[in-house]
C-alpha cells in the first residue's frame, strides 16, 4: 500500500513544473510520514506521552500482586517496586498492599482489595493542591506540614473530605458504608446525598451509609488503631 502511495505522489510531482531538488524534498518528507514507529517510541511509557499529566511519586514498598491503570488506558498492568506514578493513575490491589510516596512528603498506604486514584497533585510557592479519589477498600493517608492555603481533598462516592495539613487518617469502605478515623489533624466531610457537613478532630471518627445517613463515633480505641494499621502496613 505504501509503495502505491509513493508512486502516485511521484507521478503527481512529475506533472508539476519544478526543480528536481523540490521533487526530492517533498517525496522524502512524504515517505518519512509513513515510517513505522522507532524502537524508542515503542518503548516509551504511556504516561510520558501526555505533557499535561505529571510524575508525582513512586511505589516504595509492595507485597503481593498489584496493578496500575494508566490515565489513558483502561488496561490493568502489573505494578512493580519503584514504579513511577503519574497524575490520573489508578492503583489496584488484590490480596496485596502498596506503600506510595508522593512528592517526597505525602504517604499513602493501600490495603488489600483497594482501588484509589491520585487525581491531581501540585506544589507551588509552598502551597499544596491535592486531590485523591477513593473507590473502595482501605487506605491510610498521612499529609505533611503545609501552608494554611493548601488544599487536600479526598473524593468518594459518599462525599468529599477536606483535610487539614498534617492530618493522618484511615478510610475503610465495607458492608455498603464508609468509615473514617482521624489519628492526627482534622477532617471536614460533606455528604453527597444530604449535603450534611461534619468535622472530625484528632481521635474521632464517623461512618456514612449509602443512604446518606451520617453517624459520628466516639474516641478511637487502641485496638481499633492496631486493626487498621495491620490492614494497611507491610
């Protein structure tokens, strides 16, 4: 097919009065446009081909088979220790765990049977702008010291969390409800269905059902903390 195209272009050029040098330049350019991708282009990481999506971190620890879904492909690909993570990437665990370091100061620990997307993360003039999308499973998120103007959001199907700097919290989704516990800092949660707003400070927690019913819980107990840590840490 390519040979026929080259021949047709060449015949067309012969019908146009011009110099032989012009024929050569146009014909060569046309031929190069049909060239097969180079080995470098084949081996390039898919996330590196979109310059609007940035590298934000990498997998520091991992146990068991885990997967990454790149922002521009629905395919699950095996994750590996040291894997570079970009904005919009989704990490999926089975009977496995992942510890992710983002921009050298945000720690995300992902427990078993979890799906979470790092939607957006930028740091400018000391201000953090961070969006995480939690689908299901269990995670622990540890946020750094940052300016009061920094924005840390976690989006879920139940509602949206706005976290203060230096917050350390667990999110756990099971039995058609979402629970969260704050070990450090504070969290403001706004429910999707009812628009009800609740603020949880250090040592507190709450859970919300798919119906939108939001219930505040008492102080977190030491055995609860150990259970949550065992579910996320390696």
